[in-house]
């Protein structure tokens, strides 16, 4: 108004026809008061709504015939009831006491001297080791009792023993047959086609030769045309081979020093001997 009054003195009535200049800087206190008033009004509206809903609940309970105890139970069952007269957490359950079994309370005294601590530690270690041994002994006793009381365990144990005996008997019989056949083969100068070996199976004769030479000379078996590497524990770079073809003729092969490898053309062979060149 002061600005308009000053301009009216200069320009007359025309000064009222123009819009006055706006303030370049807003009033901070006016804005703060406005926001504060709005916040207070909103909080007051929320509180009024909360108390109105609470009154409606109480009236509904009273109409249904609920007593004072039911009302108290309703109020205490609610964890948080919003804004009230004594705070936002007025109906929240407070801190509870811990159970007696939750922990063990001890009165801790002063620290022990080092020599007492070492003795105590050694005693604890010995006690724990003794307990562990007792526990293992008890477990072994329980396992033995279960095995003795369980008929299936006895049956499985007897079955295993029978299998072992049967296998050992078969091995003994095979060793006896191999010995007998090996004597005949040695008398025939290791020739599978000798007339004295006509009644024996050729595969059995070759198997005896292979097993005997494996036990004595580290024999290896394979197909003709394959590459075999011959190694020796004593002389890795030396060797000599005497081979048998299916017809029973003895073949001699030269040993390749640089690559430690044989190459053979055809047939099946058994390496039955080796010596240093």
C-alpha cells in the first residue's frame, strides 16, 4: 500500500491500474509457521480418527454384551495402537524377564596365576581324552552286542567266510593244475604243439605260460600290430623278447633302444623272456 500511495502521488489514479511488483525474497517465518500449522492440523485429525474408531469398538463390544475383562483383553492384545494420550507404544508389551534355564550365572573371581592355569589346562585335556576313550569303548561294546544279537549279521558273516573258503580252494586247485601242466610244458621245451600236450586245452596251456612268465619275467600280452612299451626296473633302456604265435613257433624280435617299442605284423603273442643287450 505504501508503494501504491507513493506511485499515486506521481502518476495519479493510473497507478492503481497496474499490478505492483512481487517480493523477490519469500518470508521464511511465514512459510515455517504455515507448515507447522498444517502438520499440527493433520496430527490432530489422525488422533481424532483414532479415538473415534476406539470408541466405536468399545460401543460394539458393549452392545454384544462384552464385559470389562473382555475389553482389557482386547486392549492388551494389540501390540501397537497408534498415537494415544501417553505415546505411540502405550499398549505394546514391555520387556520380559529371561527364563531361569536360559543361562547359568557364575561369580567370576580374579584370574589364576600362569602355573595354575597350565595345570588346569593339562587336567582338562587328560579328562577329555579319558572321556573320549570311554565313549569309544562303549560304542565298540554296543556294536559287538548288536552283532551278536542280530541273526542277519551272523548269516552275512558266515556267508563271507564260505566265499573266502571257496575262493581259496579254487585258487589252490588252479595252482595245482598249473603246476602239473607247467611240468609237462617244460618237458616239451615250452612248445604248445608238442605231442605230449595234445590232450590239453590250448587256451589253458597258453594261460599257464602267461601266468608263469608274468610271475618270473614281467610278461606282457597283446595283439600283433600293436605298439608295446617294455620297461625294466633294473635296466629301463634294454630288453629282449621271445614271442609265441598261435601256431606255436618261437619268434625273436630286436629291441628298439631309442623308443623302447616293439612293432609286430600279425597274430597274438606273449612276451616270455627278457635280458640285457
